[in-house]
């Protein structure tokens, strides 16, 4: 299954199911991801943790990655 397919599957979950999925992912891969984040300063890591907690608390405030990507592309193209 591709990443895009996996994301589509997750989109179909309820908010509670998404939160449980995220928690399980972190439980499974958090140590590995923490190693990759070892280059972050403590302040950067704390900010990422804060943002992740906020996103989980208020998923309705999130935007789909496709929308964010499209907006970034539009802004970059407008600069040319």
C-alpha cells in the first residue's frame, strides 16, 4: 500500500480513531523518529510536540496536505 493510499484510509476514520492510530504509530515508531529528530534543539522539539498535541486536540483546524501543497506551489509560482 502506498503512502497516499494509507492516508486515504486514515481520512475515513473518525477523529477518535485517528487519535488512536496516531498514538499507536508513535508507540511503534516514536523511538526511531526521535533518533531522526536528535538534531533538533530542545526548543524545536518542544514546539513540535506542542503543535502535534494541538493538532490532535483540534483536528478540525487542520488542512489536507494536498491543499497546503497547492497553496505553497501557488505562492512559489507567484514569485517568479
